[in-house]
C-alpha cells in the first residue's frame, strides 16, 4: 500500500481528487482518505505531527516494510535556481534542531531534480539568515524520515517537495498554491508507479500461503517450533525447484493426531514428499 | 549541489555520497570531474549512510551508490583464520574499499555489511604510512584486495596507480592482489615485481553463471592470467570457494584440466583451495536476504561457528580434486584451509 502524508488540506485536496480517494470514516483521530491502494493522511504542520501521522497510518493499516511512505508538500527555496512549482525529490534531510542527517535511498524519479532539504521547527524567512541561504526547507520531512526508518526500507520512503516560495512563507495565496500541486499530479503518479514496479522486480520468494498451511498443520499435528522451521526450509527448497509444496500441505490440513510421536511420523512423511 | 538525473547513464552509480573531509582529496576531485551527471550528496560521516537501519541489500546491489570517505583509524587488520595465509605468519589485510562491484551469491560481504553500497577511502597516503610502519619491523604478507576487487575497480578509482610503486619499494612486504577481473591492460601497464602476487579466483563456467553475477567469464579470466604470466607476474590461482553437490560435482575435474591445458602450470606460483564456508552469523543474515537462493538452503555442518560442508564430504571431494590438480601442480604448492 502507498501511504501519503501531507501537512495541510491545501496540499492534500488535489491528490484526493486525482486518485479518487474517499474519507475513511473509521478514522476519527486523523482525516484519512483512501482507495484500495493508497491512503492519505493530513498530519498538520511540523515534524512531530508528521511522525505521529506516519506511525498512525502504519498501525491503522497494519503495514509492513514492503509498503511505501510518500511525503508530499510545499517547501521554501533559499535560491532561485528552480522556478516556483518545481517538484524536487529529496535525497538528504537535515533536522535543523538536532543537526542529524537522514537519507532515503532514491532509486527512481530520475526525471526530477534531486536536492537536500533542511527541516525547521518553525517557518523561516530570508531575513532570518545572515549568511548564504542556498538551501531548501520544510517542516515535516525529518519527522517522516525518523518514523519511516523504523517502519520501512530506506528505498520505500519518498520525500517530494514542491517549491512554494523563496523563503517568504507568509500570506501565501491558496489560489496560487493549489495549481502548483495540480501541475505535479502526473509526476506523483509516475513516481508511485515506478516505486511499485521497482519492488515487484525484486522477485522475492513469497511463502505466505505455505506459512499459513504450516501453521495449521503444526497445530493439528503437534509440531514443535524447530520442526516448523525445518518444514519451511524444505518447502522453500521445493518451491525453488518448481515443485508444488502447497498441494502436499493442503492434502493434510484436516489430519489430526493424538500424540507428538504420531505427528513426528507424518512430519517425516511430508519431508520425504517434499524432496 | 545535486544535479538532475538527465545524465545518469554516464555514471555507474546511483548517487555519490561524499564525506565533508573527503572533498579535498585528489581522488574525490577526479571522480567529480569524471561523473558530472551523478547526484552528489554531502555527508558528515560515511557510517551515517552505510550503517543505516532497514537498508535492502539486494535492491541496493541493483542500484549501487559510491561513498567517498576518509578512513580515520586502523588501516591494517590481522588476517582471519578462515583465510589462507600461504605460509606467511605475519598475515595482514587492508581495505581501501568496502564491498565489491561484483554480486557473488556466496559472498560473505552480504552478511558482513548492512549496505551494498561501495565505500571507497580516499586517504591513500595514510594507508601507505600504516603499511610502511609495520613492514619496517618485520616481513609482512598483505592481502591488499580484501573485501573487494581492486583490479575490477581500477577503471573507477585506480588505487594501484597510487600504490603500485610504493608496494614495490617495500622490501619486507609481500602483497597479494586477489581478483576476478579480466582487465589485461593492468599487467601490460605495470611491470611485474617480486613481491607482488596476483591471485585469480577461478571457477567452472557453470558455477560462474550460477553464483558470480556480473563477473567476467572463465575464458576472459584465463586470458588475463595468460597476459599476467607472459608479463612476468607471479600468479596464484584460487579455487575458492569450491562447491559440493549435484550442480557442481561433475564440473570440477573437467575444469581443472581445461585450466592447466591453457595455462602453463610451471608459470603458476601456487594454488589456493578452499570449500564454501562462512561464519554462522553472516550465513543467517544472507539466508534471510536471499530468500530465493538454493545455496543457503543446502544442508551444511557448523563447526566452530563456521558453516560449511561436512568434514567427510570435504575429504572425499578434496581427494578427487587433488588427484586432478596434482597432475599439473605439485601437492606442496597447493594451500588449503
């Protein structure tokens, strides 16, 4: 599943409309909008709120390391190298309170410019800085990164920032800002597609059904934890040799035993069949 | 600082991370000039990137990034017991680079490091000083291409340009450079030296196809050996790791014959021979990462925390293999663990 975290409704609205997301009425603590493959949460402004919202999404939807976290939002630019509305893909986040640097692995979106970003706890203005302002800034990215590094792989977290201003964040006009997001919706969709495609290419061995079958067998046939592990290893091997271990397991799902020794006999039979 | 990805195809790396203190070194500057299109990310310390949690080794291996760093301590390490010392008591190894551009399924580096990205240390002079400090006291056998393949990496960072003359000048130093590279130019560009040994890792082509992704073919490695010996290099051949099992058993004897029909055994310094083996911790980590690898599902024995084939199986296989190898090489010249 793709989890999108935005700070504000103004950032979220065009995404909700584009992906046809519907309000999840089961969530009362946060406004969450979702369809089958995407869930978007509006976190509020700031890194603590963004971290909380990310964890909330993960817990609510029982997500795994193979799910994706996207932070989409506005950022300020301390230089005029890019036009307003340019979307950046972030390859380094510096938490300006702690000085800590956090790095997502950026393996996709090579059609976008990559930049580092500084995450501040409050809005910053050009006049706040005596020295160079050759940086980009936001208020959520470090919260997302801190949460994500516990929850998902380094390549499954994506920080996308659209330049809204040149360090003059006050009185930004909603009518100017929303089109900036709208103009990037195709690129956001492309990033999501690349991300999903990328992981599906990894060709990992999926054994979910076999695990379920082994769990059931172990319960019925009184297998120990060590026996379960040995069986899973044999199943993996059989699957890699293009055999169909699930068929063997399924033929035994209704079998039960009265003692461990009876179970052990069946265990050895299964192992033989898997060879 | 960073650049858009429009020129990414020119660079073999997904990104280049550079430690702040590494910028001033010539290697860094040369690489920045060479790979202008690659995103460059400034970092404080290489471990901030290399040691992150939740990195996906397999996916990173498909999108390698380069990390340029300054090594701050311990430039040399005592050789571990799982490695052959070829009769030298003062066996050290050094790592100019962590990780390797090749992707061998059996490689222990997958279990040793949390990241597949390549760390290249740029302060070569510090390494040289540390090596000279030890070599001045006693004869030292140094594995210089350890945890990596320096010759295969030569086209990216030519470490040997900086180190070769230094190695040759050290009277007490014997350097082994282990490689799977087919780079023949190297042996033509550098004159052979008495204290430098090039150790080529060889395996049957079927094993290369199965386990040694991105590595040169057996044929091209043989050509590289022929070039090295023709240019007077001391050459070691390493049959390591050797595999046992249905996919390997009938391959080796034909392979040994092929090798020594094409390479004059008299021109070979010695032979290293070792079975597939790995520390139990590394093995467990790799087993999780490589869920689709049969290699990590085979039945092995664990002896003194090392996972390998049973002693009996090793003895039977070794006897068979030695019978083939000793037709060409004296038994005394074969080093095993």
